[in-house]
């Protein structure tokens, strides 16, 4: 009788997981599983509801309406990029920032409970656990693209026309996905050993939302704090998304290149950390 092998029990040197080619090959080999889990996640989110996937459109629009009222009507906030800025234009500018942030926040918030929620894959069968955070990133991307479609439908109405810089937007999405994936791998592993990490991440995401220029222009931040906020990778990605999708501007190339390099590093280290620590998952769970 063949002996069952638990994949998480295989020991390999940490340096072997630091090979980017191995990371890409691993994800490519299991791409069908990633797609299957991502689509199952997308369909299951609103399963049984009458409106179904329509909620993926209504939810961001409802939150957009609330935030727009608070910041543009009550606080009279403005971005100041355009000479004459309507409330609708302010709302779309904020909505663009929310698309970027929500993608990252969803991946980070869900990551700590991923392995615990799929404990049967750890204990009973050979399964590539590393694809679970990748599937979450893929499903979050689906909802982000739906929201981006809403934004792109509104941009020509309120801003006149599209700009050629629209085609630079993928250069913003790629580092965002890599950064989200790397953080997801880290948190998914930590969530097995430190059950409180999920509560910590929830608080950190709430803080991060307000230290990222989503509801206010970065130019309104006092200079001593502006440098700190600029060092936030999400700040660069949010500003780059607005520049390419809405304002017809090229992103800040040096900052975007730096964030892309950081995202690659975080993704590779996250993968290596996850692969090295997953051999202990079966013992803990």
C-alpha cells in the first residue's frame, strides 16, 4: 500500500524557495486550481441572494455615496487637480483610490484565516496550499475590475474623454497584485501559528485606509507628515491609478519603479516564508 505523503511535511532549504523562477513555475503549474478556487469564491460570495453579482456593483457605489457626502458635502474637501471640480468628479477621484485600497485590504483581511478555513487540505490530502492566497488575489481582482469598469464608464461623462495614459494602468495593477500576494502569503502562514493576527490585521487595515490618500489629496498633508505618507506603497499606487485613469498624466516613474521592486521582493519573500513554514501546519492544526 502506498504511503500517503503530506506536502507540508517536506523539508527543503530556505534558499531554494528564493528562486523567482520556482515561484512563477509553481503558480503556473497550478493555474487551473487558482482559477477554479477564484471563480468558486466569486460565485459563493453572493450565492443565494436575489441580486447575485449585482451586489459587487451596489456595495462600492453605496459606500461611495456615503463617503462623498461626508467628505465633499460636510467637510467640503477638494482635490484641486481640476480648476472647476464638481462633487461627482470628487467622488470618482475617491472611488479610484478605493478600488486600489480595497483590493489590497481584502487580500490582507482574508489571509490570516485561509489555512485554518481549509484545514482539511492540510491534514488529509496532498494539496498546494500556496495557491490559496493566489486564488484570493485573483477573486479580489475580479471585483476590482468590475469597479474599474464602473469608473471607466463614468470618466468620459464627467471628464470629457479618455486619455492615452489609460493603457499605463496595468503597470499600476501588476505591483499591486504582487504586493497583495506577498503579504497574503505572509499572513496566511502567520494566521496558523498566531490566531490573534487576524484581529491585528483588521485594525491595521482601518488605520492604513486613513493614512493612504484616498479621501484627501496628498498635497493637503502637512510637509513633515507628507514624506511618511508618500513612503506608503499604497500611496504611490493610488496616486498612479488616478493619474493614468482620470487625469491623463503619466505616473511618477521613479516612485512606481521603487514600489514595483518592493512588490517583487515582498512576493518572493512571502512565497519563501510560506513554503518554509507550511511543513508545520499539520502539527498545529
